[in-house]
C-alpha cells in the first residue's frame, strides 16, 4: 500500500463509475469493499458525486442518476494542463468528447475517446488530489486498456503522455506494461526500497515504472478496465455474488496474482486481484 498526495503528469490517478442508481451502487460497493461515502456536490448542483473513502481517505467515486443509461467504470489520467492535453489528444487522432471544464475548486477535467474507441478522462488537480490509497485491499490497483488495435494504442499514448509499452509474458499470453519513465523515482521518494523489493520478488525489468497494462481485447470492444485489490479474490467474488453481482470470470491465477472479473448489479464490469507471490 502506498499513500498518495498527487501524481506525476501522465499517470492514471482516479476512477469513478456512472450508475443509474448511485445509492444502490453505494450499498453494493460499501458492503463489498468496506467503502464509506461522502457527497462532494451540493444538492441541485448536478448529479450526485459520492466519493468512496477507505480508512478516511479517498479511493474512488460513484455518480450518475436517472440520466445515466448504463453503468461503467472510468479512468482519469493526471495532467498538468487539461487544455494543452486536449489539444495534444486531438492532434494525435483522439476525439474530444467533453472539453476541459472546471469542477468547482476540486480540479479541471475533460473526456476523450482514443483512436481505438476506448474512452478515458484527464484530471488537472485542484483540491482533489486523486486516489489517496492504492494497492490496499478495497482500493484501486490498476487500469488496463483492452484493445485489438495495439499499434494504434501504443502510438497514441506515446504521443500524448510519453507512455512506453513493454512486452511481458506471465505464462497466459502476451501483454504489455504501460510505463512512464522516471515514475519509479517518484515512488521511491515516498516508499524507499520499492525498486529493490520489486527486483527481489522477480518483477520484470521496468515494472517499477509501470502505471497500467495493455491487453488484447480478444475481439471485444476497446475499453479501459479497472482492477481493485482484494484481500482474498475467491472470497470477494463469492461475496459479490451474494450481494447481487455476477462473477463474469471465475477466480484464476495470473502470474503472481489471483484475479477474477465481476459485474455489479447495475452492469458495471470490474476486476479484482490478490497479489500472491511465490514463497
């Protein structure tokens, strides 16, 4: 677990989900992950925005309401300047779906679709500094781009954010780490010894710079998917089903992790993962 107070430019920093019934979603995720919720918008000022908190720190959010036609999870990338990033995205072949706009004093955001068809958002921080806890049970772990247009994705995100895609193989098919060169140095300042621990655990070269994954979509649509850390993948999957969710992909071993894909009662798909290093 690493506590956060901000992120470098180009690093995913926040996730939220749109839900037709945010209050019902809050009951599901609160029971599943132990989240408590704090409203961050004034009544009548727009759709509810319920910030999920774990141990008193922000981890994710729920929004939507009657205008939300479907449920989905969204990923935000931290940027120094949302307007300059929007211009760069358009130049690189992306689509600006929602132009940069202020969210009170919380920050400035915009929504985009990349050339493969996957939607994502950016966040220029004000008072809201992104997820304050990551990689702890019940908090956000990774966001992955699932697409079959791999070359287009690599070119686009390299041009916009400077990401590098490094191939890795954990024995269940090729995938790529999205890396931000220098990110490991940022993490080391908050968590000394991080790179050494990664190397000792057998992590692939460059893993400490990783900020997400690029995975084939297997013929499905391109999309950004989210993964949350779980203390016990099998138990969490069973709990989700008891709460009215669905186990889309039963728990399976993926390299040093045990993962599963779930769907919440309103249809938003997400994954869970437990780190299980070899002893």
